[in-house]
């Protein structure tokens, strides 16, 4: 069951989970702790940081936690579908940072590439 790609996918999910948890702490806490640079603040103040009032960091925590869990359960179709959807969403969010917000969040730039790597390796 565990081959190199499966291990890489798990590592990518854990990296993405860590970055998403750090971002969620910043989003839900009283003050920024992990992402205090100007670019991070610009991204976090945009509509895209919490579309419809749902912080993207919380979505990331749920997504990556689900993907970690699916690493240990034999649900290949679900795992592939979620990985591809997450990777596509990550590409979209990187494009939004580049061309809409015109600023970069360092935690987003850890979580989003992790989702892309996860999609490629799953």
C-alpha cells in the first residue's frame, strides 16, 4: 500500500495541514502570530481570505486533515477526486494572489503548492 508517491502525498498533506493550522490561528486569534508581513496582511484583508465569511484557512485545515485521514483508508476514487479538486483550487488561489490581490501570503504559498503536490502524487 505504501510506495514513494503515497508517502510523498502524505508528507504534502501534513505540510499543507501545518500551514493551514498556522493560518487559522492567525485568522481566528486576536492578533497575527505567524504571518505578519505586509503581503500576508493584504491577502488576509481581501474578500478571498474568507469568501462568504468562511476563512480559507479553516477550509484548508478541513481539506488537509481529510486527505491525511484518507491516506490510511482505502478509498482511491474519493482520494483522487478530492486531491484533484484541491490542486485545482490551489492553482486558482495562486492566480488570485498574483493577478487580483497582487500580494503574497507566505502561509498560502506553503499550503497551495502542498495541495498541488498532493494532487500530482495521488
